[in-house]
């Protein structure tokens, strides 16, 4: 019983820590993401296109379609089942939290968890 309580307490502490960490990240515009490569931030912008690749991954392109997007959120096929209907984000303003990296000269964040993606009210 003590072991179960300890595990539950640890799990709750971990979730609370993650929520605080994500909430404490600076929010930047999608136009500024390239200036934050290597940093963990929250990027806010408009999802213009949601593309599902033949391999089952998703790309949420901000402001314009690939290859003219300002920023992308990427969900690899191995993580896609964790997310509900990603195509529902098309045309919506969202925030993406994670580490910014460059791919072919464009900034992106890879999403492993639905907690990294939220609609802007």
C-alpha cells in the first residue's frame, strides 16, 4: 500500500512539474522562432496547413504551406496515435511548446505529447 501511494505521489509530482515547466516557457510569435533555435519556448501562430505524410507523420505548417511556412510542428508516425484529430487545427491559432530546431533552414518543434499543443482561446 505504501509503495502504491509513493508511486502515485511521484506521478502526480511529475505531472505538476511538467505543467509548471510548460507554463513557464516564454511565448514567442511564429515569425520569431528561427531566432530561438536550441531553446525551449512556446511558439504561437496560425496553422495554415496540416499535412499527413504517406508514412503517417503530420506537419502543421504555420502561416503558409510548405515550403513557404514560417514554422512547423512535426508529429512523427510513432507519436501520432497519442494525438486526436490533428487536421482539426487547420485555420486555428495554437501554441506549440518544445525545443526549436532547424530543418532545411526552417524552424520547427517536434511534438511527442499532446501536452505540447494547445488552442489559443
